[in-house]
C-alpha cells in the first residue's frame, strides 16, 4: 500500500512558505492506518525495546497503538505543566526562546530499553530534548521512530540514536 497517498500536503500552513504534512487522511483510512502501524511496529521490534514513549501530541497517536501492538508499556513526554504528580523536566533552546518537556518521574525505570516516537522528524529539537530527558531518568534510548521524516531539514543529525522513519520526503 502506498501510504504517501494518504498524507496530504497543505501549503502555507501554519505560515507562508511551510508545507505541512497532514496525517489526518491516513488516520481516517482504517486500512492505511493499520498498515502504517504494522510497518512501524516491525521497525521498532528489531531494536529490542521494552517500552515506548510518545511525544506530545501527535506522537501519542503513533506511540499508544504501537505499544499495544507490541505488548509494551507507554509513557508520555509533555510540555511543562501538563502532567500530574512528580515529574522530571528538561529545558532546551529553540530558535527564538526556550521550552521544557516533562515525564512522570516513576514511569520509566533505569536501564529500560526505550524507543521514542513522534509523528514527524523536522529539525530534531524536540526529539533531542526528549532523548536527553529520558536519559536523565536512566532510560536506555534505543531509537527515535517517526511516521514521516523531512530529509531536507536534516533533523537526524541532531540525534545520537538510530532514526527509524517509515516515510521520507525530500522537500
């Protein structure tokens, strides 16, 4: 199945000059969605992972069904102030400012083999921050997995783990 035929390019969103890769048509097509999750699960399974972490918010759409499919636990990395209880946080710099990501302190165990999942790899800044956060709690980050990778932005160069991408775009 050609999964790219279920990804819609939306020009000039969210601002002029940006081509937004909309996964909504893929999510709306049950067979394409199932195929995508099956293919991603096979990529992830090869890493020897025992836990899945998803990045807010579209990463949750990938990570939760992958964890179920693989019979693994799942945790969320969220923006500051979105999780209850004790959290561990990591702040990082953006092009114009900074941001903070958090994870609940007791969900990922030291030494646990983790794959971090998001819907799309662009510049790699948020994934890099999530990887650092997970290492702060003792995780063994095995890979970063994405439905889509925008190769031309070279985000994988910011990551020091293997990058698993199902669909790649050159522009």
